């Protein structure tokens, strides 16, 4: 009996190694590689924006970050559409978001103007990057919250990382439109960066729109498509003005979203008091 245990342990170890090799050599479906490939392309776009900033081509650098944000919005949706979501893809997406939205935008801002104030500019860069990392970590943990009500899925806690990247580059949008005084106000840009960093890690509920569930009447489909085409035409023709307007609209909508969240939370609490046994 005593001699059979080591032999059994060796057999078990060999079987485990054999199963591991089989899993490692098992071919992966293409549907799981497509979204990961899009995520890698987004990472390349974000890193390339820093290269353009080092060369002084700031408009192209901002454009590369915007391309990265578009790809970031596509990879998750395509993964769910193809049923190719994986834990590896989720981790890759989170790391890519940190580089594209937590590092690249503030590095572009630093090379553009904040380097002129030395250490204060770098403190703003570090503060924003750290806040973005904390924001992404909190988001990853919050996904697994089983006690979250259904309606709360329509809201983020704090400003999401892609929106924060879009907001923090507002001084660049203004400069590209001819507002030359913005570039010389390096200290104000650093302070503004700190404000956006605070919104990233704040507890302010922001509307996500993931579960709108809206339906459009058939007779309104064509007008909606016309508005989409008009928006695309304006974005291509006047990109910096449109991005400035979107930033202002988003910031104006923050208190509205917070008030709506509070209303829904109070209503949910009132319903729970009326029906304490209802799950």
C-alpha cells in the first residue's frame, strides 16, 4: 500500500501534463481572434499617437487616439456578436484602455504644453494616469457585483476612461480651432487635467446608455438616418468644433445623469420598503 502512492502520484502528474499539452495545442476558433486583433490595433493606434506627438504632429496624434477609441468601442461588441468573448480578451482590453486613455492623451498634452511648467506638468500627467488605472480597476471589480439592480446597468460610477480621454484633450481641440491662448496657459491645462482625473475616480453616476431599449417607429427611420449622415458630415468637415461641442454637451449632461440616478435609486428604495420580501 505504501509503495502504490508515489506511483499513483506520478501517473496523475503525467496525466495533468498531457491534458495541459492538449489544451495548449488545441486550435482556437477564428471568432475569438478577431476581437483581440481589433484590440491590438487599438493599442498600436494609441502608442503611435505618442510618436506623432514627439514629432510635433499633434493633430494626427489626437486623431490616432480617436481611432483607438473607435476600435475600443468595436472590439467588445464584435466579441459578443461572434460569441468570442474570453478572459484573455477582457484582460487585454483593460490593459489597452489604460495605455490608450490613461497614458497617451496626457503624454500628448505634456509634449504639447505642460512640459513648459516642469514638475507641475508631470504631476498632472502622473495623477491622471493613476486615476485612470484606479477607475479601470474599480470598473473590472464592479462588473461582478451581484447586488446591483437592473436599472443601474445604465450607469457608470465616475466618468469612463474613453470619455475622460476625450474630455482631457479639450484644450487641444480649442487650439486647433485657432484659440492660441490655450497653449500658453500651461498651468490652467494642468489644473483642468487634474479636474478630469477627479471625475474619473469620483462616485458621480454617469449615463452609459447600454440598455436603452428604445424602439423607433418605421416612419421615423429615414429622419434618424438623415441625422446620422448629417452628424457624420459635420464631424468630417469640422472635427475639432464638433468634438468641442460633444465635450461641452457631455459635461452639461453630468448633473442630469446624477439627478436621474438619484431619482431611480430613491424609487427603488421605496419599492423595496413596500415589498420587503420581493427579490
